[in-house]
C-alpha cells in the first residue's frame, strides 16, 4: 500500500494516502455504522413481539444517545492519544458483542442495557467522532468532500443493511438476525482497520492547515462563545434527526404501508442521503460551509413536511420525502463537523469534537422518547414532527450566530 500511496502527496492527488483513509472509514461506516439505521426495523419487531408502548421501546435509542453523550468526549480524547488503529477495532469488537447480546433480549431492562449501553458504546468508539477526527486530520482544503464521502458510508450501508435486516427478521427472526450481523461486522471490519490505519503519531506533523500553527485546547474551546453556540445547534439537530430516524418506519406503517415497503423506502433514503452527503460536501468546499448548511437545513425541513402529510391515499409523498429529506439531511452532518474543524481544528480536535457532541447526544436521547410519548397521547406523530421543524429553525439561528462571531474574530 505504501508503494502506491503517499502521505506527502497533495490532497488533490489520487495517490494521497488520505483517500485510502476516506475509503476505509466509508466502508467501516457502511458496514458497522449503518447498524444504527436498522433500529427502526427491529423497533417494529419488538413492538409486535412484546407489545411494549412506543415510548418505552424508543427509550432504548434514547439510552444509546445518552451513552454517546457521556462517552463522546472521552472517546475523542482516546483517539487523540492512542489513534484510530487501537480505538476503532476495539469499538467494532464491542459492537459485535453487543449485537450477540441483543439476540437475547427478553425484557425492557435487557433491551436498554444491551442496545443503549453495549451497542451504543461500540458504535461511538468507531463512528462519528473517530471518523470525523481522523478525516479532519488528513484534509483541509478538501475537508468537506472527504468528510461527506466518509460519513455517507452509513447511508450507503443502509441501502443494503436496512432491507437485509428486514429480510433476516422475516426469514429467521430478529434474534438470529442480530447474530448474523454481529459475525459479519467483526469478520469484515476488524482486520482492515488494524492493517490500514496510521497511528496518530504518523500524521501529527502533516501540514493540513488545521494542524499547523496554533491549536485550540479543550479548555480554550470551552471558554469560547462560538463553541457553545455550536453546542446548542448540535442539541437542536440531535432532537430533530433522532425523532425522524427512529419513528419514520413506524409512521409509514401507521399510514398503511407494509413493513417491507417502509424498509425499502428507508433503503432508498439511504441512497439519496449518501449522494446528498457527497454532493453537499463538494458544494460546501465551493461556496462555503455556512451557506451550504443553511440551504440543506431548509431542504431537510421541506422533507419533514412531506413525511407529515404522508398517507395511504397519497403514497407518492413517500418517494418525494426520500428525495427531498435525503438530499437535505445527507450532508448536514459532514458540513456541521467541517464547520467545527475549520474553527477548532488541530491536534486536540478529537476531544473538542467529542465534548461538543455531548449536547446533541443528550438531545437525541430525549427526542425519540418524547415523540413516542406524544404518539401514545394523541395516536399521531403530527406534533412530534412540528417539534422537529421548530428545533431545526433554532439550529439555523445558532449556527448563524456562531458563524458571525467566528468571522468577526478572524477579521
């Protein structure tokens, strides 16, 4: 691999080793990260078998977001200290163990602990925080597009993983489905991540822009108002996207779709989100991250409105939702983390990013439970989706304020 790829080549060169890292993180997110996207399918299976309330069942996802929120900062610091070669394979192994444990769920407490604790910890150790940290270290000028490609792996994986999970559940049952997924993830991902990742020391001195010159410390970031505005924006984003992510399949089934058709639509959504992530990253590098974030937010909100109005009589809105929401939501994560890297990037970015995501994780823990509770009260997701629209508007306001402050400070 070293013969063909160079760590010292230009970011624009196909021989730049950073693109190997992009490919590796993309594949890891596609196979392992997309496990999170299968939860709505298993969620319906849990409701059918155990008869739990939607709010109680959705708490499993809420606990997983709490685990993410609590551990994100520490995992970011671990990536900064020990590098992805150690942390990411460890996380993949923990995820595999968690999925095997999920096959033994028999009560709400076991669901909460296995999914909300073990599975969530594993995903956090190789998912958004490590991936974003590693990619930001390898790229500066082409950071948004590189980030967009890497993070779109989760959506691309959902193209196959969501329908595949639905197929496994329908054919063998949800317990066997979890075991099959566990074996596949460990066998495919652990060896590749051990072999191909560079240690943190290998790339610390790369002059990627973010790593050169002065570097923010966590203490400095925590005393900066821009950090807290982005923290708030992350909280609002967390509520919005977690509500849609967890409850979209249940909503589709409620309005008359079959579970398989709903799963197929979510698979299609994954395709569009992946394409949107790559395209949005390219646009972000061209016209600026902040402007692109505004545009994508408005498009995503339009998608939520389409989902709200979905019914058996106008089922075509499901396809419109997939197209519009997929494009809008696809690149927002990559653009948002690129905004943070532009401001706070450097050798401590992992821990800064991790702690900045704490708010989003906690909000994501509350959002799905609140939406389930709203449904249990009114037997409709209408007001839950109204909540999503409100918090997305608040997110736009927070990002606008943060960008304005950062621009004035930069001069």
